């Protein structure tokens, strides 16, 4: 159930009010480097996904295709860094696991 309070959409789950950030955090792909002290906004969460895509595209860290698709979908869903994430995704299509440093 969605309610609107002071211009911010919130979702009621039991007795707990979830903000858009809380909902986005629950949808963040597993294994993503989230830091509760540094990441406070949905834009920060999208930046994490962009960073993971970029690390794969530069062959620094391998990420499976399914995970890369989740990162891209997350950025597109919330609208932050969508173009940059798509470019990093396309750039990483030719990168194989053996090309990456962490292999």
C-alpha cells in the first residue's frame, strides 16, 4: 500500500514505513558493495551498480552476465546513470573471465 506524506512516497509494511531508498536497497543486486555510512540516497545505489559495471568493462573485476543485467536494470529503473550504465554494459560484453585481473 502506498501513501503520500509531505511529497515523498512511502510504503507501509506492517507497522514500518519504508522510504524510496529502503525499497531500492531491498532491490539492490546481491553482492553489491553497499556501505551504510557512505551510501544514503538512491542515486548512491545506482552509482554502485555503475561502478560494478565499469570495473567489469575495464577487466578489473569479473561479474557474470546475469548480475550485470541486474545492475543495468537497477540503474534504468531508478533513472540515475542509466546512459552511463548502458555504455559500460555494452563495453563489457566482450570481456571474458580470463581477461579480468581477479581471475
